C-alpha cells in the first residue's frame, strides 16, 4: 500500500479536541490502522469538503499518534 499523497497528516488540537483531517477516500483505512495500534478514536466524520475528521481521545499521547501517522503506509 502506498503512502497517501499530499500534505503529511498531523494531529490537530483545538482546545480539548484532538483530531486528524484525512482525505475522505483514506479515512476508514487510517481509522482501522489507528485502532489496530490501540489508539482510541471515533469513526471518521465527513466534512463535505473532501476531508473527513477522525476524533481522538482527549487524553491521547499526541506524540505517539503523530509517530504512527508518520509511519502510516
């Protein structure tokens, strides 16, 4: 499986909210990958702009999740 093209993915923080913006066609695949690595996250939510959002648990280790995103293929 090839690494997603475009800008690298990153954990975004907005107040207490932690989430990842993912191209809509790849969101379910990323969600499955994160869950397989024991990352607590909600299923992707469509944003109607070609991007879906994966909400992360409030107490998530942002650095660990970012490392997983960097390694995601």
